[in-house]
C-alpha cells in the first residue's frame, strides 16, 4: 500500500485577507487553497509548512491524516481557553492533548495528537471530521467544559490501559447531551463515538444554554448604554463571529461565573471502554430489531402490492403475458427475474390447472425464443415454470 497524507485547514471566524493568502502560498507549492480552505495531498513526501503560523495567520482549524499512523487536529482559540488553569490542566497533559499559548495576548493553539501505535485502518470523510473539530472549537469558545472532556477522551485512546490505570478527569454535567457531530471526532482517532455516552452514564443533566443566557443577562444589565450602542454598530459593520468570541470573553471576565458543574472522576479508561462495549452491543441489538421490523413492514407492503397486482391479472391475463415478453426483450437480469415473477403470480392469480398451464406455456415459449438467455431460463426454473 502506498503512503498517503492529507492536510486540511479551514477558516471559520472570517475569510483570509489577501496578505494572509500570500503567506499561505509560501507554505506549499502543491496546495489548493482559498480564503476559507487549504488542502494538499502527498504520496511520496509530507507537508513541511508552518502549521501554527498558518493558524495564527487566518485559518482556525487544522487536520492531518496519514495512512501510516499519524492523526492530528489543531484549533486556534482567539481568546484562549475559557477556564481557569486549575480546571483545564486536569484535562490537558504533555502527551496527547496540549495547549500552546501565544507569546502575547490570550490566544493560543490546542493540539490533539495522540500517538496511535496501530492506527492503520483507512479513514475517509475528512470534511466531516473538520466539521466535528469546528463544533468542539465552537463549544470551547463559549466555555463548554464538555468539549474539553471529549478531547481528553480522544487523547486517551493512545493509553495502554492494560499497564496504565489512567483515571478520567472531572466529568462535566450534561455530557449525555453533547452534540453528535462533536463526539464523532472520536472515530477519527479509532474510538467508538459511544464512549461519550458511556462516560455520561450516571452523570447529571445540565442546561448549559440557560446558564449562558443568565450570564449574558447579568452582563447586559451592568453595561452602559453607550457600550451597547457600540456593540450594535460593530455587529452591523464588522465580522459577527469575531465579535461574538470577543464578547463572550468579555462576559466571562466581567463576572465571577460559577464553574461548570462536574462529577468526581472515578473511572479508568478501561472501565469506560468496557461500558462503551456494553452500549455498543445494545445499540447493535436495537439496530437489528429495527432492521427486522423494517424488513417485515416492507414485506407486508410488497405482499399487498402483489395481491393487488394479481387482481388485475385475473381481469386481463393477456396484458401481463405481453408485459413479461416486453421485459425479456429489454434484456437484463432484473428484467428476467421480474418476467418470471409476473408469470408465477399469474399462475397463482388464475389458479388451478388453467393458471399453471397458461404460465408454463408462455415460459416455454420464452425459453424457446431465447435459447441463449441462461439467466432467464434459470429465473423461470426457480419459479417452477420450466422443467
């Protein structure tokens, strides 16, 4: 199998400027890029561009994948991690998940790059994984601690849990309602997305939206009228996504907000994986039952349609004989099988010796007229229309 690497960047908050595009043009001679996206693939070499520089100069998220084991996601947070260090340090380590602050200001880059020793299963749908990274970044910007827990789960996939009894960090309340597209990032790192559901077992619910709205309400009530007018003017004249991130940071800094509620960490990664396996088995059983119920409904519907068709056959058998001949003339395996089904239903519709005689007579006629159509003859024999 030949080597393959793909590198993707995406801008979320705002499109790149012409000056920023000039910088991107210097990063690769083979890349295709726009003000919103950057993509390049390799089969015999690898990307040597300045990833962090590109994230600091316009793009917001980065994905790297190779079929020889490398998988990485980076995201730039313009206002930093919206949690106290005493909180986020419990989720971020020096191994799979790291935080690199800028030299000045609040911004920084969150990197998820666990070492997956046996990550050689092929992966596709890279745009979907970028979407998932974008969703987690959006959740981080608004101070949603659940996103940091999901990223920790992704990084924990590199742990040898047989030798390392790694304990989870504090489990954010409301984990069971994490958006599905966010948890899908686990699949990129060869983990089951149901790990989020496994981690949410027994964890209380939490209405994060109501909590955020209350924080916004308190901030608005303490904001001067002139400041509100300025915000409205900027909302009309500037990029709304960038302003949103700035305002959320201002809201957090202006008040002593309550910490996101969490449950005490008690489980190892192995226990989470075991719970996930149980959930996966239940999910597969559920899917089997749903598939069986769907198949039953479709079979019942098909039988009703068949019965209605046989009513028509009894009133005009000649028309259906001609239809079977037309299908055979059109050629094709599906047409041969449908022609045989029509004759079999016609036999049943008319019934008795007469029905069998009419159907078998026309089947013999078709076999004689088209002696080389073996699939047709096989289809007729399966319906017991030919000897």
